[in-house]
C-alpha cells in the first residue's frame, strides 16, 4: 500500500508536525511526528498514527481534535 503526503501542518515551535496522507486505495490518514534527541543526536519519529478516513478533510479535523499542540494552535 503506497501513500503520499497531501498536507503538512507544523507546530509553532517547529518540533512537531502532522501529515495528512492519501492512500492509493482512495482513503486517508494522518501521522504526527515529533523531534527527539538522544545522546546528542536529533531525529524525527512518528508519535501518533490515526485510523482511516473517507476524505482528507475528515482526517485533518480528527488530527486537530486529537493532537493537543494542534488544538491549542487553533485557539491562540
């Protein structure tokens, strides 16, 4: 199953982002990634995976409702 990023939203501090993904079967999901560090190395790692949605807007609405940093970014 392949998928590609159709939308990316970054946190204000640049340490997290969420990508809305389109799958080749016509469904969508989102994946949150967070900047981490360990022993002086900085890297990105997935920290939240969503379920599957019928459209990209539904996936984004769920990301905004689920991820605290993204929800607070809307309110301020």
